[in-house]
């Protein structure tokens, strides 16, 4: 479950409400449309329009799903279930218990399970993924939220910044400009 969380950026409430029917294997996406909050007894529709979204399944997330299939797929319900009772997670508290045990075993200082979401965003932005794409993946209403929270993880401009644009467009722009000048000069001679 946590490997999947690290590679999708889902909120914990979305993670525990995810059903096998929400996975589009052919297109390689998950459809996020429900969340299970602490106060809700059943999964409910996500609160905002931007929270209802398709999330691209990156290879590590797909791999985690394939591994999970052996445990819960045939039940046709939630993808991730509480291993202590094979039932839906009852909220954040039991997840936090499992998470804390894992952190202790790995000798990692405590962080909330929600940090998987922040890790996802910082990994994507550090790797140079477009902030708008990251915002959509995470269900942010616009990229401003993503940039405001995660700007420090976005690569800074390097000395070669702008080089790709010059390489891609300069030749055609130069040709266009030369053609325009020649046409204008030719028209003045008449």
C-alpha cells in the first residue's frame, strides 16, 4: 500500500476508498472518485471537482498493484484492506499503526503517512515534471497550489535554460523573418 502511495500521490482517504473497479488497466490510470474520511462510515464522493480525477499509473505504482492483486483482487472490493482482519481500513488510525511499525523497522524518524503524498510531489517536481501535470495528478484545483507548497523542489534554471526553445524554434523563426523581409523589399521595388 505504501509503495503505491509513494508513486501516486493519493490522499490517505482516497487510498483506502480505492476499489479494483477504479483501475483502468488498459489505459494505465486509476479513477479517483471516492474518499473515506475519519467521520464517514462508507466511502463518499470526493469533495471537490478537481479531486475527482484520473491518475496515471507510473511503473512502480503498477507493480505495487500487480503485487496487491494476489491479496484482494478476487474479493472485488477495496484494493487495500487491513491485513489484521481483511476488511476495509477504518480510517487513518490503523494505517498509522502499520506505518509507524514500518518506520521503526526501517529506522526512519516518524512522519505522518500523508508524507507519501508530499514525497510524490517533490519527486515529480525534482525530476522536472510539469507543475500542471503534477497538480492534476494530485487533485489540486490549480497549479498555484502545487507551486506554492512545493516550489523548493522545482529545479532552478540552469545556464542552458532556453536552449531547447532556441534549438526547436529559432531556425524556423529566422526563416520566416527572412522571407518576410524579402517579400517586403520586393514589394517596395515595384
